[in-house]
């Protein structure tokens, strides 16, 4: 057993597993369906989206259908990065989470692109929501960097002081 695993107590394992499972499920499901809707299910932007962006610069550069497809590609790429992270077993405590962190970073970028689009059409509530999503995703990046292998295996138990009692 590696030194990292020996240091992890049950509470370290439980929190680690639940947090990572939540991140993988959230990113995987959210961006799978978002990308699938734009790339596989639809061909171009739906009529309400086309109407919403009609007359804006997105109507000409790159075009509403192209922008919709680009968003679908970005969302699908996030899903693919999550799958690569799982295949590479990055969820294990001793494995660097490079692809997961790239997926989270791309999610922040994608939320910012979506917010820009909402800003263009004056959807201030949508911009605020997307800003919140991007910020929350930034918090997830920070959280992943607080976990093993970037921090000691006893990342929770050492804070609670239980590590000293054993």
C-alpha cells in the first residue's frame, strides 16, 4: 500500500470519493446532454435561439448556426475530457487529475462564452447565472487541488485533529 493510502483515514476516503463522484457526475451528465442536443439531435440553432440572436453580430460572425455548433463542440469536448480522466483512473488518490482539471477549465471558458452571448442580447439574469456557474466551477478547481495527490492523504482528518489521536 502506498504512503498516500496509509495516511488516508475513512473520513478522508469518504469525502474524497463523494466529492469526486459529484464532480464527475455533474460535469459528465451536464455537458453530455448539452453537447448531444447541439451536435447529434439538432442541426443548427433552434428557432427561438435564432430569433433571439437575429440582428446581432453573432448573426453574421460566425453565424447563429455556427455559434450553436461551436458551443456543442466545446460542451462535447468537456464530456470527452471527463471520460479520458475516468479511463486514466485519475479518480484514484495517487493520480494527478490533469484531464479533470482541463475539463473544469474548459467549462469555465464555455460558461464565459455563453455569458457573452446572453450579454449581447441583454439577458442580464442569464449573464448573472452563467457568471455564478463559472465561479462555482472555479471553486471546484480549487477543491480538486486541495485533494490528494496535490495535498496529503489525510486532507480532512488532519484538519479535524483526529489524526493526532490515532
